[in-house]
C-alpha cells in the first residue's frame, strides 16, 4: 500500500501544475478507482460509462467522454446516482488523465484489502502537510482496531429480522464493511435466501458530516453488494431523526474543533460542549431497547464532571 500511495501522491504534485488542487485530486481519484474496482468485481455499470470505455479513449475524446461518464452516472437511479452526486470533471489535460487511468489500471485493487480506498485516502492525508496524521483519523480507523471491536460485538443479523447496525460517524465506512465481512466469515458466505436481501439492503446504516468520506463509504459498500444508507449531516448538532438501531460501532472524531457550544438537543441528558460526551449521549439515545454499543473514546471522556449523569 505504501508504494501505491507514494505513486499516487507523486502524481498529485504533477497535477497541481495543471491547477488541480489536493482535494480535487482525491475526489477524481475516487471516481476512477470505483469504476476500476467495479470492473474487477463485475459490478453493473452501464456499458457506455464503464472502465473499459474510459480506457480506450485518448486526447480530447477522453476528456469529453470522462465528463459524459460523470454527468450521466449522476443521473442513475438509486445508490449509483447517490455515489456520483455533484460529480464534476477537473482535468483539463488529457495526457495527465490518461496517465492516471493507466496507473490505476496497473493494479488489481480488489485484491489489496477490504477498505483499500480508505487506506489510500488515509495515506494521502498523511502525506498532506496541511492535514497530517491527525487529519487522517477524521476519515479512517485502523483496520485491526475495527476488527477487534467487531469480533467482540458479534453483530449478527441472521436470527433477528429487525437487526440494524449503525456508525453515526462512519468516515469511509470501515466499521460497516468489517461487520459485513465478519458475517461472511461466520457464515462462510452461505446466507439463507430469505435473509440475503434484508441483510444487504436494510441492515447497515451510517451518518457522516463530510461528503468525500461518505462517498468513499458508499463506493466501498456498493462494490460489496450492499445498499447502505448513509445520511449526510451533523450527528450531534442536528435534531434526533427518530431512528433506532440494534448495535452501534463507531469512532467519533476526537478534539475540540467545532465543539465550542453545547448542542440544543432535547433528548440529551446533560448540556455540554464536550464533543465525545455528546457522541456518547447520541449513541445511547439511538439504541433500541436492549441494544449494544462499542465506541472509541479518549481516556478522559468518561471522567468528565458531567459524565456520570449521562447514565
């Protein structure tokens, strides 16, 4: 993964000479990675807009075709259209677009791990002078931590038709993806036919504040056949939407950025500007009766003066 990230990061510098900034590069990269991985996994993409169609073009025709692909995928019904919402091309040099397509085509991305785009995204964030390691955590949780939490929680939807799992700060969707992977390992992929549709369309939910990691999450899960519902919005400052879940797995953002005032939430037990404690309150409130939660928290969170009042 390190070699791939270095290669992708090096190309980012090249593109900056064409006026494509860091954020735009990440976004364009995710569109192309998604189409490449969809091709590898034989996920349905309309033939006119799939990876093979993009690969065969060059020059101005490539720029025109790429713009046409994004424009039309935005109009697709369902999750595919949601993934490409507001997608716009940023390339103005067909040579550089062709180079990036060739670079992506050289790798078998599906064989690199579950959350490969999330990992690449983290690696690129670490390379960014403005974001660094701390910034990566906003989008990405280490895989081993996620797997450990999933093994402890055993989020099994097979025997409960009402079972739902949510990550209210889902980033690139690592918890949701690993929960599904755990289920596939436990069942050896042999789910009852009557359960498959429910599990793939009505089990995994999330919420994310930032559009780009939400897009990554939708892409990752879509490539694994899941129609995930990821709401775009502020988890602790928006009113309770009234939805309840059987299980919560989450790593809420640490730090104090954006936490200088207490949310105006009637359903919160205490009023505090402590972001992590507000996430604990939110997670507690959106659980069904008998529901369970596993939350990554900083050491001092549960020792805050008002923390005892939450429970």
